[in-house]
C-alpha cells in the first residue's frame, strides 16, 4: 500500500512539474508528505440526477479523446449551441492542457475524472483521496479550475470513493442515463436509449474516446430533446435550478402506534353537497411524459386536482412530485409499496405510511396533505384504525372508480362510466399510469362536467369551503 501511495504522489508531481510538457525538460520531482485526513462525517450520497422541475437534462462526457475527435465533438456542440460538462483525468489534462482549455473557451465546463482515470473496483479510501486530490492540483495548475464534482471512469461509485470526495468537499457524480456506448452501438441506438429514459434532471453520460458514433449521436439526442421540450445543458447550470433545501423539512410526524383500538378514523368516500361540484383525483405514478400530458390538460381547462402518489416512484423522480404542486395541485399519500393493505401486517402498514410521508416531504420540500388513499381503495376496520393511529387525518376513497387503467375497456366505456355515475360531491378516482386511458379520455370528461355546470375542485377545498360542503360522509 505504501508503495502504491508513493507511486501516485510521484506521478502527480511529475504531472504538476510539467514532465509531459513538449516545451521544456522536466525538473526533478520532489516527493512530499500528503496528509490523508480521517473522515469525521458521513459520506455524501452520489448525485445520480439533479432535483429540478425545469425541463433540462445535463449532457456530460468522460475522458479526453485524441485531438481530431475532440475537435469534431466540440464543433458539433458549438453548432448546436450546447454547453456540456466534461470529466477529465489529470493525466490527460497535463499532456494536453491546450485542448482542455478549448473546452472551457467554448463555454462548457470541466470536472474531476481522477488522476489516472481509475475504476472504483478495489479502490480504497486513501488511494481514492490521492487520485482526486492530485487531479485537482493538475486541473488548477494547468487550466485554473477548482472542481467540485468527481466521477470514476465507469460512472460507478463506492463508499470509499464517496468518503474520499467528501473529505475534499466534493461530490461524486454518477449518471441517470448511461447508454454504455463502449458496446459500440450505432448513433441511432445511443440516441434511442437516451430518449427512452429521458426525464427532467437527468444526467446523460457519454464517453469521448471509445465509440466514434457518439459524435453523430449528439445531434440525434439534441433533436429528440428539443422535440420533447428538453434543454441540454451543463451539470453546473442544471444544478442552479435545484429546489432542494439544505436544511431538513418538517414532515407530518407520523408514528408507529400499536394501540389502534381507541382511534377513530375519518373515511371520506364522497361529499354531501347540493352544489354542482366534484373532485377529480389521480392515483399512482407515471413517467415525466405522461404526467406532464395530464398536467397540461388540467392547465388547459383550468382544473385543479388532488394526486395520491406511490412513494417508490416518487423516490426515483422526486422532481415530478414537486412539479405537481408547482402547477397548483395538491399531493397526498398512496403508500410507498402500493400493496393491498388488508393483506399487510399492521406494523408493516404503519412503517409504509411513515416512510411515504418522509419520501413525499423530501420530494415536495414541504409537508404533503395528511391524507391517505389505500391501493385499490380496499380497507377494513382494522387497517383503518391502524392508519388513523399513525396520525393520518383523513382516509380518502372515491365513489366513482373510473377503471381508466383497464385497457380491455374502450375509451367510450370509461367516459360513460364516469359521467353517468358522478353526482354533486363525488370523488372520481383516475390514474396517472403510463399506457392507461387517462390522457385520452380526460379532455372529454372535463368538457362534459364543465358543460353541465360543474366545478372541479381539490379535496382540501371540498373539505374547507363551508359554502360548498354541507357535510362529509363518513364510511366505517
């Protein structure tokens, strides 16, 4: 180990001293003592995506290819007016600082790809620290930048790699979309892969030096992004749009509570009112594309709704949950695992509810509504008591099940089912599932109710507006 550490120190100093310079003889390297600190804090989690509601994706590249390839790549970015982020290893920058500088001059950014472009497999904390620190020195000396992000050659990470980055006040960046261009796919295949997994906040990772098809793929990726409304930008620029706060956000403080007998759940299936108003509600989770399509329809018709979200999906794409409230709607819990709660152990159910409250709070950066809707609307007295015991205020069901998820039914059948069963005070259950009928039938459903003189309102409005709601119907 000591020999390995000494090797890295010497190599780093050779680079810093200009041993790869083509313009001067290298001076004698000096081997100093580099203090490797003991980490006294928890390692920062790697960045897999940027949590932003802006419709942006970061285009990032690993490595510094030969000069001809890099010139072609930079020309392509310049033509398309794309600013990207390049992760460069210190060794390559020391050999060709002029080429690295051209990246910066064009408006793109550069971050740390370790000194020797290493993989994380088998890398311990000490070696990872030296790889990052010495690469930082090279980047500062040769092109006058101070990196804040670091990435391994393969985009993979490890606890030791993250600990080393944390010690240097840096963050590890992996990727959201990695088409594995080293497998020598065509430009079309690379672009199709990126398109399939695109969502706001994604970090796209490509290599500059492995597959020449990457250069042609850039233009295809760009046009697909523009067609879907995305902007390709640098990692640093996208990070500026993150809405995440540095301080923890207060949750609804749900707790596990074994004594469920004395609790009195409030279950709302519909509202009693003489006013012509209903609540359109949406369950589950969806892709960026499907969710935005539904939100756009609601915006077009000036309708506000309540969304009951599955935490497992929100955890993967928290920015989409935040997008819902940014567009004027409200969010509540539909559980984390989306299991039928009447088949769950009570402790497991309560743990699920507590977890989902935490996931939703983090995603929204504010408390969600303290409401819950069970999967499939199934509930019994025991589970209702257990839910109320955690501190959830309202269990919200529905009296009109749209069945919009059922592709064996026609769109006409779904529309008729909703419009003929809804009445003043109804809660309509819809879904935001990819591939469901919802996007197709929603405009016709809204137009029907608007033509009939109905107001479509959020659940919280139905409960809080005394002019509209005369009594809440409790089903036990």
